[in-house]
């Protein structure tokens, strides 16, 4: 995971309300995880896996997000899962996506939850929707999410902080 610093001369504004694990956000996901430059990275959906508060005095958060794309959703790597508009209708609608989207759990990055990295799509917040159903993932996504998480070594890669993630499905 890349450690990121703001590249803008003025400090970017933090979004005032934290996203939640399982939220789908609109993000300038960095093309190069080593340099992590937000501009002119294309804004795309990403999936939140961890949220960390940076300050007890202010509403400032860092989020661990997975890369999302609507391209080549018919060709999946083991570390990817797809949220299909037809096969996962309920979860798709709740996620707030416009197109069938795949998420790559091998491409995770921790970003400050600021206007520099996260943007809106005609709304007042970067949150498009969620793949959660109550305190757990949508049932229809569990098998695919479990397989991708296992292939990406997700629990191992995020270590002790995995306790903050709703229990990843086993099958």
C-alpha cells in the first residue's frame, strides 16, 4: 500500500461525514500506486474496506479502498469480483452504480477522505451507495467477494485491522 501525501499547495478539504465499510465511493483512484497523484486520474467507483479516523478533534478520515471499473467485466482475475446489473439486481441498485462494475481486491490504496481524492457525481457526497445489507454484505455477493478476498490475501494484507471489516464470507 502506498503512503500518500497531498500534492496540492493548499490543504484539501476533508469530507465532513465518514463513509462506511462497504460503501461505493466516487474516487480519483491513483493510476500509479507508488506516486499516488490524484489528477488527472479518471474518477471511478471504488469500494471501502476500512475507515480510520485521523483526529479526535476534527472530522478527518483515511479510507482503504479497492479499485473499480466498468471495463472488461466479462474477464475476471481471481482477485476480482463483479457487481452485475442483472445477476445482482438488489445489490447493484443499493450500490448506486450506473454500469456493471468489477472491483479488484489486489489494488487497494489508503487515501485521505478529501476533495482531492473523492468527488461527487451530481450529489453532495462521494458516496454512491453500499454493498452492505444491514451489518453484512449482500447475500448475492458473498460467494464472489469471498473468492476474490481469499485470492487477494485480503485478511493477511490488512492485518489486525481486519477486525473492523464485517466478517468476510467464507464461501
